[in-house]
């Protein structure tokens, strides 16, 4: 196993199999796969195909019936399973937090078990709470019942990372939350992985989530047979067969917006003011900008309301209810599909981009997103043409009837 503090570790599954008594067919059948150190691999497939069973055999929560699991070259199949689980982070749906423990106690569970000092544990808890976007001073002593689902899942991820494991297993960790919360948690995981470079194996039923999070995606059939194991872009553009095409579903070009991030496109500025600015100063700023709209920020510089000239005229000294509330924002780690949905939700033609603490950083507008969709559709069209030309070149041209008799046919005519 990798030393604590390392980034990621390679994982090899070799003929991994699980049979249950009384079932004539294995639940997982001879799965062989190599996962590179530091990459995120997502298992996706229909319910009951064996993806969670395969995941749980990596840390021996479920014992295999045959085959091998190696982490950084070390065969873990015969390791002490308790020791193994302490060295492999594990996050599940609904967070799995102990209700009688505080946030700090939940996060520090494994470090305490393996003998870390109190000072080191205290420092690690604070570091991880910052990392998952929770204020240590505010959340350190809370119990799970005092947290939202989003916050519970963030603490669950922090607990899984507490002992700095090289491998993080995630079994549908965001499956029980609403779509907006799920988007926030996915963005948080993307940001964490960019900083930490752990090896993550993630299970989901949601193909859109798979292509959003995975460096590579394993599309699994029944009994965890691998239908295709490739990059999200390769699966979207060249599904291996009809089964994979069915998993991908319709709208592959739009799904490819999940492969690009907000940070990959132009983030522009728009006129802004804060709730503390005098009304006349805001009005003058809007007039000077040459636009008809200004973004009002709250006292923490977070997007608050969209204001037009007429809104300012009717404000009568108070901006708390003037204009239109900002109902959606995205971070630089959000996908362009998230951004497109946010633009359509907010009806402002653009969506504010925010930093880690929600502070305003700029906007992405509909025109930018339309150009990117157009580029993707055009790329798909050119790829289809190239594919058709390649097929035509490989076809054997049919011999004309007048040549079928060979050289003598000419003399007989």
C-alpha cells in the first residue's frame, strides 16, 4: 500500500469474481481492469449489474470468491481486512455519519483508531473542513442532525479522506440528494480531486454523472462484464455497441457539454454594485457602463439581485426587494451543461461565476455557450464524415460484369 500522504495508488483487478450460494450464476464474473494512480474511474450500468459488489471487493467489505485485487502492486486479497479498510477511504450514500458523534469526532474516527496525536487530528479536521467548504468554527461541534444533506455528504467525504488514503471508494454517494445539491457536491469533488489527485473509484446509476466526474468510465453489463472502458469523450462519440449506445441515450452532443468546464471558456465581467453603495452611485455606474442591467452583490460580494434602470427608479432608497433575485450561480469547476441549465433557469441570459466561498468572479453568457454547442455539433459532423470516408476506403470495389471473365472476356465481346 502507498504511504499516508501519497497522492494516488494504482489498482488492478484480476479475474475478480463473486458467487453467492444458491445462485447458479456469479454476481460478478471474472472482471479484469487496471486503474491508474490518481485517476477517477466511474462504474456505471443498470441496477443490479454488480457494480457496487465489484467496488466493495476492492476493500473487502465483500469477500471475493476468486481472483485478485492489487493496490500499488500489493495483493490485498489476503491482507487483514480491518487494516485494509482503514487505509482505503470509503464514502456512501446518505453519508453514513454516526448520529451521536460531532462533525469533528466523525471525521477523526480513523485517525484516532490508528494512533494519530490529538494535535495532528485537530489540525487535520480543520484542514478537511476547509477543503470541503465548511467553516471549522461553525461546524466543528455540530451533530449530523444539525446539518443539511449537502453538509452531511461533505462531512462524509471529509471522513473518508481523514487518514489521507491513496484510494477513495465512493458508492453512489450523491444518489439521495436533490439535483441542485448533487451538482454542488459533484463540483466539490472535482475541485478536491484537482487538488489531491487520489485514486477514486465511483459507482453511479447516472451516466451524466459518470461522464462529468470520470477520467475514464467503465460501462458495465450484467455480472459486471465490461461493455466499454474508455474516456467519456470516446464513449460519447464511439459507443462500442448497442448496449453502450442505450446507456449513453439521446443527445450525445449536449452530453459532451459535461466534458468542458466553465474555466475552459471566456468568463466576462459585468457591471456590479454592492448593497452598501448609495443608490445614486449605483445609478451613475449603470449609466456609465452603457448596459441596461447591473449585478447587485451582498455584503460578502456574493451575487444577490439583477437590477435594471427601472428597478432603480422604483427602489425608493432600498434595494432589498428591487430587481430580480439571482437564483443560480456556477463555479469554475461546473460543467458547461450546468452553466447552460443555470442560464435557462435564471432567465438573465447569463449566469454569475463564483469562487469557493460564493464570491462573484464574473459571468458566462448564453452566446458563449451557444458557440460551444455549435462547435461540438460541427466536430461531430466532421467526425461522422471522416468515419464514412474511412468505411468507403475499406470496402472492396465490386468487379464490373464485363471484367468477370478475365482477360479473355474482352476478346469474346
